[in-house]
């Protein structure tokens, strides 16, 4: 532990040194404001350098001499050197920053934002928001107000899942039970509604076709349980009961009461099913010991027929591998299913209209020497020209524009966009800075290439196109058939993510997590399910989940009251 | 031999006392300055950090600092001792620490004795160099190596399946009974060669006339090792044992942190990981400090106990 600590402190000090260097290079740099969608050209040699730390592992780490980053820097006069989480927990990394008191200019501490706020590490945004139109535009006043902390001020903004203009969502970014297109094709596109249907199809397919195209043995079902990613195993019961992703609990819409999904009859049925399938050898025996990297490489070979996961957790990496390896043709791509525990229930796997997670986001720290410049940087990144550069790339290199002003990509451009090499040396999305989805300010195109309907449809692999045609769907969302009943309190995880052991509820929450981590593998692997389940329930009750539920109830009541008050 | 060195040192000290101290001091400015530097180093890096211990008695918040954080007495210790995971982690740490300690001594001494019997100088040097090289790898590399060789398609499983006829690969990281031994094995692999160096050095200091006398008496090779080499090593062994006993609760971190998983967390979680989970990750720095103090107190008790035992049996001791 000492070694890691020292390394982290060294890293932190290194980063802060580079932050200082960045600020020193720009004496008297102007901090003017720009109109929305417009950016000023900066003189060369005047480029400010910021530093940023994101408490997530990098999906792509861009090169130092990245081409688009350079173009953006020339246009807005600033660039940002991003550092990502490596081999640590988000809260560990943030804990080390706090202990050292030195921060990068920008920080997204994930679930540890509240701790940064309490450590006095962040700059309050209230005096700045009005000066930067692109930032102000990002949220409505009510939405901004939800970011207020205990002292009534705003310290960060969530960069994701915000829709500009018309919603163009094509992909289920969240959770689902996924199934490979080849399984559906073989089964002649059946209607799969319940967990039982799902496992039956997987089993039948595996009996008929035990291997992949290159002779590797299929794994009918796997689940990731590593650390915080164990949601792939543990939170399906809330969805199976027809509730949306509140993450840590169910909110009963009628009674407005918090329900613990870990102890519901559905939870027991779900784990009993997993237990049966495990005994049958349908579930990957290595599921409980695999790391995230191992899981992703397993998926990338195409051997895994199905799993429960969130799209962002696997698809960006895995789908790109299928594309570059030319294995899409075998139907390895994953299709989401909106399963419920019984037939004929509504499901809410997908919740439309974007999700505002106020518990985390990007913040500017007290170590930043040029606060105005940092705000201007965020503001500039949200202007349409720069936004296009970030996500579409360079015109005529990464995309073309037809006579109607619609953006499109050639086959080569698409291959490039999926190529890890191209992503590191050419593209620069500043992926954890604020970004829009939905419709571009030109009113025609999508903010993101993946949401451009023509682009989306053209890039679908053949087997997935066939699935869409068979089920009469235009997008992945259509396949799920979700209804939207999420209340104004949604999502509750934006509160529970920040819970720490300093409250009774938080302590219960941590213990519940530890208990589930230790017991769920036992439950699934048990030879006597009912006995193990009862033992698990006893151990679980000892964690005092009622303390957690009580605190969540308090927050739910507060949110409902705040919403009612805002309508008046 | 250690005992001789200590004796000669103390007689030198006596000699200093008889002469004029100031005149003596003037003649050795370098010695004085360097020892002063060492003293300052010790104070800064070993004593000043102990001040941080007061955070264990506070509800420490970095924004408020030492002075303004709320004092909570022993509340953090109470919280610590009420936590079941803490006891689990303590047990695992102690178990792995003791296993490591035993293996450390047995393998290092055995290796030194065996190597000492090698008569071909080149082979001896060669084996010694190779054997201590893993010491220079960082633990994270060793962890990756252990993970790879024990993976379901790793060398061990390949061997078991192709040579021993196992049908299914063994998932070594999913069986609780294996974990402590995997850790012990990794420690042995990494440190045996390095730990043996000091014994090899001590062996070369043994008076050759003892062996010659034994030869005259017709002692076999094994008898020479048993009646001369081992007893001569005894003071060295005792001193090293006393030093290492304080480190029993530092049973490693990377191995347990990386190789542990949900299935075996009951045996893999150690105190340092517990401190990370419940201290740093929860921003409860006070709880982490309290656990750290607990570790130090236990280490101190162990060292004192060891020293007291050594005193009783008349062996070499630290203080």
C-alpha cells in the first residue's frame, strides 16, 4: 500500500507541477466571452495548457501530438492534458489528491465529488455561469439548481446524457440483458420476454452450435462481478420487476416509498435461476474471478452468447474489435432485450429524455490559476464548431457533407473511426468534458455520429440489420419496448453514489455492498440454494439495510418536495 | 560473527570516553555531521509523521485540518473494533504474515546451506545471481507473473492437463484453501535468493579451523552443517527474526489486492486493503489512521515479546 500511495502522491505532485507550468505560460491571457456557436481564433504561441484528471480508466488515451487536439487548440487557444485512472479505485485516487491538497485544473472525481467539495478543493460556479452562454445553456435553471451543494452553491456540471433539440437516441446506452444476433437468427427471431425464455434460447442455441466460427467453445452466459462493476450481477432484480435504473433501490410509484430490491421475491427468483443455470454449466465458471479486462477480451472473441451489462461498459471496445477483426458477419454483435420476471409486464430498461446525474461531473479546482480561462475552455468545447470537431472530426477527412448539408461518412472513414490507432493519433473528443447528444444547432444533423440515423443504419453490421428488420425496429431502443414512468426524483443513484460511512445509511450501504460481494457468488454456486439464500439473507439483515432505506426515503421526500416547489 | 562485532564496538566506545571529548570531536567533523544528518532524517521521517496519529482521535476533515477537526476520542477505534471485516482482515494478515515469516527463514537458510556446499565456484555464483534477481522485480510484476502461470490456460494448468491428465483446468483463484499458499509461494520465489545472501556472508565468517578440526574427527558433510554451520548462524538468525517479527502484519499488498476476488475475499482481504476500503475510499482518514495505529501497536508488542524471549533463552537480542 505504501508503494502505491507514494506513486500516487508523486503522480499528483507531477500533475500539479504541470498545471502550474501551464498557467505560467500564459501571462495576461484574455478571458473574453464568446457568443454561442462562435469561437475566436487565437494567435499561435498563446496556447494555454490545462490539466485534467478523470476518475475512470481511459477508453482512449490520445497521443501528445494528436491532430484534432492541435486544431482545436489553434482555434480556441487552449488545450487540456488528460490523465485517467490507472489500476486504482476512483475514490482512492481522489482520496490521495485530497490528502496531498494539490489538484489538476479540471477534475471529475466520479462518485467522490462530494468529498472534493467537502475538502474545499472546488471553485464555486455561481459567479461564472452567466458569463459563458454555452455553459449556461447546458441546463435549465431547475436542473442547475439540483447541482447545489449544502452551502447553496454549484461546483460541477455533469457532462453526459443531455439532449439538444430533438432526441436522436438510437442506442440503449444503459443496462439490458444482451444476446448475440447469431442466436436470434438461429432461433428464427422469437419473442423473448422473460428470464426463462432468455436462458432457454441460450441453452438451445449452445446445444445446436457449441462453437464460434473459428472453433472456440461458446460461453452461453457470463457476468462481470469485479468491484463496482458487479452491477452486472446484482441489480437486475429492479429491472426485472419493471422499474427504471434508480441504481440502488426501487421507488414505488404509487406509495412513493423506497423498496430494497435485494430482498424482493423477484431477487430470489433471479438468483435461483442463475443458480440452476450455473449447475447446468450454462454460466461461465470463471465469471466470479474474471477482471474487467478479461471479461472484455472474452466478449471480443465472440464466444459469449449473452450477459447483463450496460452498453457503455462493453460496446465501445467490443463492437470496434468486431469491426476491425471482420467478425461482425458472424453475428457476434449484441442485441438488447427488455426482460421482465413474468410475461406481460411493462419494462423500463430504457428511460428517455436523458438522465441527469447530479452526483458527479466536471469541476474546476482551487489549484487552477486561470479560472476564467478554464470556464472559457469548457464553453468553447460546447460551441458547435468545436463540438463537431470533437465528435465528427475534420471535414472531408473524417466526414463529408452532402448537398443538403447532411453529414455522412464513407466506408473508409468509418473504419478509421473504429480504429484504435486513428483514435489516439487523430481524433480528440475530450470525452469527459460536457457534450451534447440530440440534434445539432443546424437543426438537421445529430450531435454525435452514432445518432445520425442514416449513419447509424448504414454502419449496422448485416446480422444486426436483419434483427432490426425481423422485429420491425429502427433503433436499439425500439427493440426494448420500454415505457417511461420515471418520476421527477429519477435517478436515485445520484444520491446513493455519494453516500459514505459518515452517516448511518452510508455505513449500511457500504456493508451491504461488502455482504453482496461476498455472498452472491456463494448463492449462485451453491449446491443447496435455499439454505444458502437464507444464510445470505441473515448476513444481509445484519448490515442494517433499513438504515440505508430510511436515508434514501428522506432524500426521495426531499426531491419530491423540491420538485413541487419548483412548479409553483 | 554478530556477537564479536558488537563486543569490539563497545570496547571502542570505552576508548573514546577516556580521551578529551572535544579534541576527539574536532578530529572527526565528517562523522559528526553525517550522524547529525541521520538523526535529522530519522526525526523528520520517523517521528514527525507520528504526529498524524492525532487524526485517529478526531473526525478528521482535510478542509478543516488538524486544528479545527472535531475531537471524537476513541469513537473511531470503537467503529473499527465493531467492524466484522476488520477482524477477518486481521486474521488473514496475521496468517499470511506468519506463513511468510516461516517460509522466509526456512527457505533462505536451507538455500544458503545448500549453496554453500557447492564446490564449483562458477556454478555457485551463477545460481546465486539468478536466484536473487526476482528481488529486483516490483511486486506488481510478480503479481502479474503469478496470475499468468496460474491462469486457466497458464503453464501450471497446461502441465496438469497434458502430463497429469487433469480433465478441467483448476481455477486457482477460486479456491479459498489455495490463496495463502499462493502468496507464500510468490514470496519464496521472489525473496529466497536475496534473503540467503546475508546467511552466505555469515557462513564465510565462520572460523575454518572449526571445520578442519571436525575433519580430523571424521565428521561427515551433513554433520559439519548440523554441528558447526547452523549453530554458528544462530545469532544472525535470531537478530533477523527479531527484526522481521515486527513486519508480520506487513504481509504484502499488491498480491492480495490484485489477486483477491469476491469468491475468496474471506481469506484474501488483508488489513492494508481494509484500510483502503474503509479509510481512504470512504474519506474516513481517521479510521484508516486508527487501523494503522493498531498495526503499529501489535508490531511493537510482537517485537518486545520476541526480544524478551530471546533474553530469557540467552540469545542475541535487539535491546
